């Protein structure tokens, strides 16, 4: 049995770092909507302190306000005292009173999505529903809960395609990486993994095997299942140590944030903490590597090539040119990992006109499983994004997290907007793939 992530004394010490200045209030989506102090980061920290100091016990009211938090961590960016709110929230949820129907449902969902045997069945059935358009049909006719889930599944279908097959091996490797396969990404976004491998191969990076890797543990940690999160983290530390790769690459913002948080998860075990820190320093979001260097062969990307197969969000299969792309930052890329400019830079280098949404630094409302547990609040947060996309006249939204792709895609479809959502690496791969085909034609 692993030791707990932290003791109550350490948790209280961390909570006392909050100086209650209120800088977090304007950036908190739930406080903006509810205007309730207990639904702000500062208010939730008050609740956590009362619990840690023994002045109160976990209760339905405690669970309500802690459960309403999106975990977007925008408060961390705004905080002048450097409070690591994300870690505090995970520990607060670990101390939840919850043993009700929602908690049991959450455990079942986590098992279905991440358990090695069961998850394979889950993702196989999900891909079947997506491929036969059952998901699309259910998203149109089913009640809100089922319809939203079906719409999110439909939004995972492959978006922009470069028409390339497989990942070419670099002739002269300039470095190596191991790709975190993950659970949701491996189950529903293998096309994003393929685009990641192709774009990194063009930059001279060779992929190293990392057998034995598993789910990153993010969903478990966000739900307060910290012991389960640590077990998964330990398996990944061992796997990526054996890989010997220079970089550990992720294309899921939530997974990247979890890997970089591993040192916090093992803070009371010196040897594991040291190994977790060594791993965290090697973690890179794929867009960081794409923005860091241009293609080894100097390929000039061409997003406007007429060989573009189709625009995500359309079902006609007609070739259309991608013009204005809106960028929306995943919270766990921007606020948790501090990756601000790389996705926009990578898209601009590929030749796209990229316009960050006015609220690009704010949560879309998806927040992992949050949209299933807090549907009304989730929809209220999303509405702002939909209005900005509608008014901006965009062809597509780019964002680098599976939950964001799914939730935004479903929301856009429900709003009747013919705007797709794609991962930035898909678009970079599309542009570079078009350029490669043009170069081949011009040489024949």
C-alpha cells in the first residue's frame, strides 16, 4: 500500500499559502456565473481550511462547492502567492464525504475508461457507434445527457487529413521521444497520434518504445482517487525510464499536466519524488516541439492546397479551404503547464491564419468528466465560447485536449454551427503533408 499523497498537516500548510487577496475571483468561471464566494477558489480554500483544521467535517455542502469547481487552474496563473490550487483541489476531493450515486457512477466511468481490459471493450464499442453514425443520430434525438455524450463521441472522428500513411522514420535522428498513448487518446484519437508521429519524424525525431505505460492518472486525481492515480503514475515512471527517450511527448493537455504534476503526487517519498521530477523535466506538449524547430527538410507548409480532403465539422466530404482558425487554449496546457504561445506559433508557421478567441484563456466547460457531473454549469460556461465562435466567422477551432475537442464539437453541433474542432498537430500535419505531395509532383 502506498503512503498517502500528503498528511493533513502538510495540506493545511499548503492551504495557508493563500493570502485571500481575491485576484482569483475575476478569472474563476463558476464565480463569474454563480457570484457565490464558496464557488470561488478563495472560498473553496476557506472550506478546505475549515476541514483541515477540524472546524468542520466533509458534508453535502462541502461536496457541492468542491464538486462545482472546474479544476481549470486559471486561479494559479492569477495568484501572486503561487498557490498550487490544482493539487489542493485533488486533495480536497480525496477527503470528500461522497459515497452517493454520483460517486458510484464516477467510479464506474473511470473503470470503463481506463481499466486495461474493460477500456478496450469501451473504446471498441465507442468507435463502432461513431463509425456507424449511431453517435451522430443519438446526438440529434436523444435527451440532453445521452445526446451530449453521443455528440462528444461524434466529435472525435478524424478531422483534417494529410493523406499520408504511417510515420516515416527520420534518416538522421536529431533526438528521440516516447509518446504517451493514454486512454482516451489511444481509444478515440489514434489519428492525432498518427499526425504527431509524422510531424515529429519530419523534424528528425525518432520514436522510442515505452512498453508498460498506462493511463496517466489525471482523471483519477481530478476525481480525488489519489491512490489509484499514484499507482498509474508509478507504472508510467518505470516505463518512460526504460525508454531512454530524450522527450516524453503528449498531445493531451490534461495528460501532460498530470505527468508534470507527478513530483507533487510523490512529494513525501524522496526516491519516487526524485524520479518523478526527472520525468517531469522531459515532458513536452507536441506543439512545443513543433514550434521549437522547423522541418528538417525545410518543407514549406501549404494549408490552402486544393488537396485538402475535408474540413472537420462537415459530413459532405467536399474539399474546402481552411481560412480563419480560432484557437482556444486547453486550461491544463495554458494554466497547468504554462504553454502559452507554442500552439499558435506552430499553426502560424504552418501558414494558417490563427485568431485566439476573446476568451481563449478561459475554460470551455468540458473539464474532463465535469460536463457529465455538472451539466448546467458546464453549459453556462460553454455559451460564451459558442457566441464568440458564431460572431467570429471561423472555419474551425483548434485546441489541444481531447475533452475540449469533444465538448466544443458537441456544443457547436447542438448550436447548429457548421464549425469543426481539430487538434493543432492535425492541422500542421495536413499543411506539411500537402506540401510534401506538391514537392513530389513537381519533381516528376
